[in-house]
C-alpha cells in the first residue's frame, strides 16, 4: 500500500522534524500532541526547521558542499533549488496540529510514534491508540532504546507494527533504521521502507531486533575502547584520533565525535554502569577524568571546548 | 643524540620496508639477516620496494592523488619529484647486508629489531645482541603483539629500549606507534620519535604499554561488533558499512576494511577464541559463516571477492 496520510504522534525534536520532512516530500501530515501547550511548542519547532530548510536550500545554490541530502539531489541547478525552496512554506502551512487522537488517526496510512522515551508512557499511548485505528493503518515507533516487541501487543496489530528510527537533523543525517520484531509482516516492512525512501531517507534495513540498532552497536564499543585508552593515560585524545584518521582515511576519530555527543551525555550514561563506581575499574577513572573536564566547562563542541578547542577555528 | 646509523635486524616484509625508507631519507642503513638465503630474499624485497618508490613518485607527477605520504610532500613540483626519484637507486645501493651481527651493530646509533614474532626467538636475538652493542646504541622492537617489557632485561639496556611499530607499506601508511615500557628513559623516547619523523613517519605517541597499541585497540572491538551483527543476521555487511559511512562521512566501513585484512586471517585469529568453539555463542556462528565464505574462495580483496565483489569495479 502507498502511504499518503502520515500522523506523527509527538511534536518534540524528532517528531517535528519527521512531520516537516514528510510534508516537504508531499505527504499529508498531522501532528498529534497531548496538550495545546505541547502543540504550541511543536509549532515553534516546525517554523524553525522550515526556516532552516529554506536557508540550506538557498545556501546550496552558492556552495553545493552545504547540500543536505534530505532536501535536494546532488548537482541540483539553482532553479531547481528555488522550486524546492518554494515548497517549504506550503508544506509547513499544510501540517495539521491536533490534540484529538481519534481525529488525528481517522484516515492515517501510517502513525509514527515519537512520544517520550519511556516504556510506560509509550505503552499507555499504544493502549489509547489501538481502538482508534482504521484497519489499514501501519504503526512505527521511533524509539532509540526500546525494542518494538515490547509494544507489539499493545498496538493491537503486531503484524502492522515495527520500528523506524530516525537520526537527529533528519533533513541532513537522512538514515532511517528499519527494524522489525518477530511478528511484523513482510508487507508492512516493505511498505515502511518504501515510505522512508519517499521522504528522502536512506533506509538501513535490519532483519531482526537489535538493541542500539546498527549505528550505536558499532559506535558504543568503539567509543568505549577510545575512552579506556584515554582514561588509562595510554595516549591523549588527539593522538588516538590521529591514528584512526590516518589509518582509515577517515575525517573524524572517536573523540571528535564524542565532542558532538557532549561530555555530560557520556558521563550520564556512564553513571548507569556499575563499573564506573568501582575504584579499581578503568570506567571509574574515566568518570573521574570526564567530571574534571565537565567541571571546567569543557563539555564539548557546543561549549566551544571539549576534547578539542573549537574557539580558534571555524568549526 | 641524532640517529645516523641504523641497523635493521631482519629483512622480512617490514624489515625491508624500514631499511629502504631509512636509506631513502639519507641514513646509513645495514640489514642483518640470520643466513645468506634470508639476505637474498631481503635483497629481492628491497629491489621490489625501490621499484615501487620510483613508480609512485613518477605517477604522482601526473596524478597528485596517488601521492604516498612517506615519499613526497603535498604539492611537490614535477622537478622535485624527479629529484626524489633519483635518490631511490643510490639509497638502495647504499644498504649494506650482512650476516655478521657484530659488524652490523658496531657503529649503530639505533637497532630496529624486526625478527620473527616469537617471544623465544626475539629473546634469543636480544641475548645475542646485548654483548655486541656499543654503549650509545638505542634499540627498538617492531613487534605487533609482544610488549617491550618482555624483552627489556634481555637487551641489557632497558633505559635505551622501547617499541616502534610500523604499519605495512610504510611509505604510504606512514604511522609509527612509539611505545615505552616503564624503564625507558625520556631521552630514548624523544630520540626515537625524532628518528621516526626523520624518515617521514608520523609518530603516534603512547605514554605506556598497551596491547595492540592504539590502532588495534580501536579496530578490534569495532570489527567485533560488526562481525557479531553479521553473524546474528541482524543486517548484511553492505548495510552495516553504509550506516557507518553515512553517519560519519567515512570512506569505508568495517567490512570493507575486513576484506583487506582477509577472511582467513580473521578466521585464524577467531580460532584462538574459546567462544568460537561454543555452539551457543555468536562467535561460533561467526566462525561458521566465515568458513562458508572461505570455502567458496571469498577470502577478501586480493581474491577479488570477500564481503564485497571487486571483480566489477576498479578497486
């Protein structure tokens, strides 16, 4: 089935981005929010992202290297970029916002659940959603850390349910990890992958449930190895990045990327690791060193300083 | 102290490369081999690498993207490249080959041990070397997997001994991981790092002993995570590489690199892991899947097919 009517449940950072991207690509989009206040915040976000779309499309005319993959094709001519830019305002204006879930999903081909990352709150949402859905509707969760099988039963339609996980700034980082649970039908999987492509995402197809999907499954052990080398004073972050970049012709090593993740985020995740509380363990030394940097305000890229100093260069 | 006289012990793949690179950069180089036959093989290797140096320098004139960092600077003019090319033959001709260890090290500022990767054989070599060394001589091991502290005592000069680990094809992959053991003096460390720079290596400075140095410490958990995703059929190698490359703007993902490592090498290392022999473990499933590919002749880049098929493209 072709997906034309998309309902995004939750107008937070990712929800707003998914809604605008779907509207930009010509789909009929509804955003459901729990309260009027949450919809007001979603509106502000949508307007801000719409402005970003227009700015990036405009800037791409002068400098193709700033192109965002979700917005335009490589080598698009200035007139094509102008035509795309002209689509942004109508797309934004066409997004319907409502607190009425029954109305929001009444003719939905696809519901994208982007509510808060809590098992209980997502389960409550699905219990509320299930009786309202037309038979045709497919449902996906954008959850980062909760596997779809946790919610399959609550949706009332396990065969029409799976995960579709977007990266942040989806207009630029346009991967969408598609992950089924054991009960998802092939038809649903195929339709969801086709939908992802229709909104200019590059589908990343998983064949089974995997905590962290693919990207985090690769990143976390790599980050962990780099962090341990630093925590044990084997080498400094710049040196560790250097050997990686030189050996693999890669533009960025682990610490450059950890600066974008931000040190407080790394520290917070580390606190849930029992090893970080055992003074004999490398993760304890890592926590100490991270805390020292955070206490000095060196929290990462956004602060201008983390493992690297960003105040002297254009980055 | 400035290092002018370099003796490379062992004329194998890495030993030959280190010898030629040092001679190319103007140092006095001696290669010591255990037998005349081993020196004959070293001579063939040296000649082959010298031809490669000349070919790469010539090709760089027409296409700067083929430049090897160990051979020429970025943006070198054609006449500079010709001048460098003219240095190769005299450098090769100036390398002294001998089976007489006493003679080989009689005036050595630095001995680079590149003998076979065996603790016993390296220890025997150091026991033989120690009484022959002038007081001034520094000694480094190029070992990949054996830490320098294992041999510090056998050298008879722990303060003048450390590890300097070269990558393969050092004229191109010109990183040199410098790793001290607890007894290495700062003076030695500094002199060895300066030597590495003098032969156009980029020194990667470790502050303490680390199994696998930095690069393998990062690569192995990353490879392991990617291999597990494939072994458990979560996704195919191309998809796993794709998400990595897209998210990190990286030219190559783990499976592309594993194809250059070669599947038989991965399989051989895996056999020493007890988990690979436990049918309940993901490493067992990994071993099965690797063996299937190896049995089909899909052993990696050199075979034309591994995780990728290289027969259709220029790679």
